[in-house]
């Protein structure tokens, strides 16, 4: 690989690893607080045990997320110094606020972990709420930076050296921020909730009478289903905005080579960029025009309106987009099935275990939230290429001139593999302990 490819691969690996912990850091504290609220309302020891286990998982993932996030902050300066030097005034404010949110989360997580039985129940619960809010605020603020990179705003002129100048507040609130932040936050709650659903559905298959797993499923499943149904609506809004603000990204995601009135929507298949055709796909007539502009007869801009040197990697972007849409659609469909089953059980006043076939489906589908999350970020990043800040700086112009980039790439790859194995091992121990009914460390007593 050349130097630029090594730099992009290292940044991509770091982001792919960190985004899992960032997403869980947004959603798992919210689920932890829900369990704690139910404990305070019912005094059911299962909810207390669940809250403690979720707190333990949050602390593990927070620690690893802090490490991987710190690595990312160093990589921004080391791998992309020209990007940071040129656009520091545009992205500095949200990054600074994100640092404040991170420290707030760390402080209140410490109070929540070690304050049970030492501070009042209300203060302890408030600390958990602060952790959940701070985690969401961190993700929101970082996404503002990415929204600026995709759809820059606040440009006020150039310096004497010819560098672009930005007004920080205007740059922070890019036109893409409403659609992108909502989509990111929903994906975090969706992926984490479905993962929790899958874990407890799996254990219910093995031990249908275990009350803790039934109660955990009752907490996570409504959030999983709600976000799975809301996310396609959010994605539709994001796609409509991209059709106007980033038409080349939408064209790459759909492999639309030629600008077309009444453009069809293609499901699956393989694009042929030489002819502009998509082989083996299911075509929905006028579907893309309707989804992009709300009008089946509207014109959708194709890649032929963009210089070839400004094309993203069409095959990679479209493949990631298809995976994201496929995984998200599968979860939305499963959410509808869950809703129908729940409504039927309620009408019949059934209080027995969930149908075994449904539990199998929940366990099998649980990874799809994170599959969609990772694929969605690939669409966002690959679809913006070859720009690091669209229209202002190319990725090749932002990369460091330091020539020896293979060594840090392989070093960090090994570090992430080690961290990944460690986290999986620690979480597996926590999950198995929960299934066996072992008390949470240092927290076996009730408040």
C-alpha cells in the first residue's frame, strides 16, 4: 500500500473499532438507568442485579472507549496535520465541548459505580442520568464535526496565505447537522438495544424460566423495536438532504452513473461503471426519484455531472449502503413481527414465555444493528472521498508527509486486536455470571 492508503487504513481501523464503544457509551447507560428506575419502583432484586451488571459493562466499555478515543485524537494530528491546521477554528469548538462532555461522563460514572449505598438513591439515579446524557452529548458533538466535513458551512473568506477562514459557530451548525446527528444517535440506541436483546433471548432459549432475562428483554426490546422503526424514517430524511447537499454521495451509493429523470431504485446487483447498468438487481421504477425528492418524475443527479477524479469509490460505497439498508430493513421487519406477537399476547392475556422461534430470530438478528452502524459510517466516509472537507481539501492534501506509515498501522492493528480480545473476554464473564445468577462484585447488597 502507498502512504496515503496506509494512513486511511489506520484511521479507518481506529474508527471502526472506536465507534462500537462510542455507540454503546451512548445507549448502555440509558438502559442501566431504566433498570435502576424499575428497581426503585418495584424493589425487585432482579432489576437491581441487572442495573449493577449494566453498570459494570458500561465501565469496561467506557475505559476501552477512552483509550481508543485518545488514540483517534492523536491520529488526527499525526496523520492529518494539514487538515487540523487548516480547519482547526471550524472544528475546535465542538471538539472542546466534547471533551467537557467526556469528563462529565467520567465523573458521574464514578459516582454511579461507587456511590450505591453511600449517597442518596435520588443522587445516585441522577448520576446515572448524567452519564446517559453526557454520553449522548459526546456523540452529538463529534457528529457535528463530521457533518461539517461532509457539508461545510461558515466560510467567511481566505487568509493572506490563501487558507480558508470559518466562523466557528456557523461552521459548527452545518446544514447537515439535524439529519446526521439524529441518524447517528438512533443507530447507537438501536445497535446496543438489539445486542442486549440478543444476549437475553439466547439465555431464555437455554433457561426459559429465568426471570432476570425476561425482565432484561422487557427493558431492551421496546427500545430496540422503536429505534428500528424510526431509523428508516431518519435515513429517508438524510438521503433527501444528501440528494441536494451531497448529490455525488447519493449517486455513488446508488451507482447512478447517468443523470436520470424518474430514476429507478435498484436492490442488490453489481454495478457496471462502464455502461452505467446494474446487473442482477431488482429495479423499482422511479423509486430513487421518489425517495430522493418525493417526486417520482424528478431528476436525480448522476456521477456524469461530477469530474471523474472527484468520484468516490462507487462499488465500495454502494456495497456498504446496500448492507446498511438491508440490515436496517431486516431489523425494522423483525420489530413489526415483535409488535404483532406482543399485541396478540396482550389480547389473549398470555403471560408465558415468548415463542421459541421468535427468541431464535431475536438472537440471530442481534448483530445486525452494529453491522448497519459500521456500514453506515463507511457510506459516510467513502461517499465523501476524495475530499476530507468536501470542496475545500482533498484527503491526499491533508495527509502527513511522514514516510514511514506501515509501522504504526501494524502496531495499532495489534493493539486493537489485543483490546478487542480483552473486552470480549471481560464482557463474556459478566454475561455468563449474570446468567448463573452470581452477585455483581462489590454490590451484592441492596440500597
